[in-house]
C-alpha cells in the first residue's frame, strides 16, 4: 500500500484548522475526490465516528467505511477503512510562529489490480497529487474563512 506524507503551513491558529478538518462535512471540500463523506450512527464526530465514504479514483468508483481511530483535539486525527477500499489517513497539527503546520499522510490500496511496476508508480504519483491538492485546498479554505 503506497504511503505519501506532505505538510503545509496554514496561517491560522491550530484550533481553527483542527476544527475544520475534524468536521466531516468539510471532507468533500478538502478532498475533492470524495463525493460523499457522511457519518453513520453515533458518534457523529470525533473518536469512533464511522463514515460512508464514496468517490472516484481515475474514473473508477470507490467506496469505504472509514472509522476515526485516534482523535486528540488540536493535535491529531487518524482514520482507517473498515470496509471497502483499504485506506489510512493521518492529520497532524502543530503550532508554528506563523500559524499551524499541518501534515497529512495518506495510504490507499488501489481499487484496481496494478499488474505492472509502471502502473504502481502512476498510482503513487496520483496519491501524491491528491495529498498535495488536499493540503492546498485546506489552506485556501481555512485562510479565506479567516
């Protein structure tokens, strides 16, 4: 399972950035490959929250049930899939003199068989693009909201 980790500086307090990422309603705004990210049952926020996640990867529909396995306010959110496409996402928030440093680490088991090393590299490049895009989108949205 390829893993990509990147970070970005968001010029807002940690508390605001964390709250934005922790709200499941914002996931489709941050990670535009998701078309749906809706809580299933209780809790609907924080540790133990499960969501029905749907979207697409290179035109292929993907679905997963994702559960928050770690939730430390203003510090860290980790989620893993429990059904469907295998994935893991980790957000780490740390104060910086100019705002908040956000690190996003994503792992994803591709929804199609990758028969060659070249296709595997293309999939990893796409994961890198999606990870970097999510961070840029987060920065844009949170800083614009002020």
